[in-house]
C-alpha cells in the first residue's frame, strides 16, 4: 500500500497513476499538455496537486471543465472510482484523453469533445484547473449544478482576489483551503451557489 496526498492507495491504483504520468510525458513531444519545465516534478506539481481535491469531496459525480491533459479529472477517476466527465474543446486533447481512458481501462470516465456551456447534465462536483477566473467559471458551469453541488477550483496567487470578486457576483458558502503542493496556491471551495439577485 502506498500513499498519495494522505490517501492509502492499492498497488494497482498506484501503477495506473504511474502509467498515466508516463503517457503525459510521452505525449508532451506531440502537444503542450503541461509546461515542459514541470515534467521532472510530475508527481508533486500535477498528480498530487490533483489528488488533494478528494480531501474536500464526498463520493459522487464529477465534471472537469477544460480538462486538457486530464488534470485533475483523470487523477480523480483513478483514485476515487467516481464517475468523471472530462470536457475539452480541443480535438488533439480529447484524442489523448481517449487513449488514456482505453490504455488505463477507466470505464468511469466519459469524454465530451466540446464546451461545458453546451451540456445539460447535472453533477455533484465541478472542477477546472487553469481555465478561467472563478467568477467566470461559476457563470460557465452553474447550469451543470444541483443545490448540493460543490465547486473545487485550484487557484494560484490570485485566489483571495478571485474570492473577493466571486462574493460580489454570487451568493453561497465560499472558502479557501491551502494547497498541499504550493504555499502560494489555494483551493476555492463553493457550495450553495446562487447568482446575486436570484433566490
């Protein structure tokens, strides 16, 4: 048994994470999925950074908007077994995500080639990494939420500023949790989100 972000992980699951990391490195010669400067810090900067979101989320359905390389959605799918929908508008990236799903036998992943704005499903957890400021993300994804939906949004140095902006446009319970992998980063958690002016 190994540990990833404080979670005990069976060997088979850990090997899937290793295989995913290898696929990311392999694909980096074809497209810029992650910054080349972070390839040698793959586990900390990308895998553990994604895995830590599970500390704040009960089991349930996820949607990862602008999934790109599959971060954090693929990591969440591997570690949790929860149903995860990866939404990505760029064809080359959806092709990569499809290869990941097949190679790692991740039947709990659904891949959507398109934008979240065109979807009508509802999810219990919504996440997005490096896609847009939090206020925009809430606007882009609110139609995918239920009353009990939790947003888990990794943010960098701008986290507090983005939280202040969110509170001007949205009602709900919002909090910042410190990142385990970057002292300058935080995770913005949001529940009970309603646009100001609506009840």
